[in-house]
């Protein structure tokens, strides 16, 4: 796991961090981890797989449709275009 050092943090911010940690029955280091995780990986963020699944459900795509496409696909290499 990575380690991070934060330099030149104001006394006010450090004090507020300690107060926030105490309110959550935690320590300053754990509180900083929680703040960074919440800021960088929010729960409501969009995920590609979820979005694709929702789109396919909206248009009525089924596993049978995907299987049909797999059987039709040609495995031979494509011919290059000639100009």
C-alpha cells in the first residue's frame, strides 16, 4: 500500500481534521484516508459495466442476441483496403 506525506498543512486544517476524527471515533490518519476515498471514489460514480448493462436492458438486448452475433462473426482476417 502506498504512503503519503502531507506537508505544510495549516494548523487550522490539522485541528479540524483531529476534531472530525474524534467525532467519528477515529484517528487523524484514518480520517484522512476516508476523506480521500470519498473525494476520489464517490459511491454514486458511474461505472462502465453498469451503464452498458442498463443500456442493453433498455433496448431489450438478451443473451440470445449476443450468442447469435458470436456465431455469425467471421474469424478469418480482414482483407486490407486498396486505394
